[in-house]
């Protein structure tokens, strides 16, 4: 059994000016939001959910991106509403959010 039920990595990579990257789409701010939201919902901790920042996940052209392990599901997102939907549907109820899946 994994230490966490779900381990979520948000790409927060910052590339040189003019290059596509997740950081230029507000990924760090939305990662912090997701971390706070998961904690507020009581989903944080051993056997539950962990939200982490990651360096380059090599999918910047599809970004911003996050990946949920161990499910190996990749998502893109635009705003807090998208992050809320991923948390509610995938992390709480185990349903993949098809419209955001990449």
C-alpha cells in the first residue's frame, strides 16, 4: 500500500522568457490553492492526499499540468474551479475528470 492514496504533482517549472511553461500560467498559485483546499477538506495526510510542486514534467505545451499518482492521470487546468473539480471528482470520489484529462 502506498503511503498516500493520491500523490498530486503540479508542474511549477519556470523556463526562460518567451518559452512555454506551466509557471507562466499560474501553476504555483494554483498548487498552493490545491494544498490549502485539500487540508481544509480534511483530505491531507497519511493514507489520504499529498499535493506537491514538481519541476518540469515535460508536458509544458499542454500546460499547465498536474499528474495524480498512483492513478497516472494527467490533467490540465485553468483556474480554481478546475482544481476544485479535480479535487471533488477524482481525489474525493475516484472519478476521472475527462474534460481536463490530457
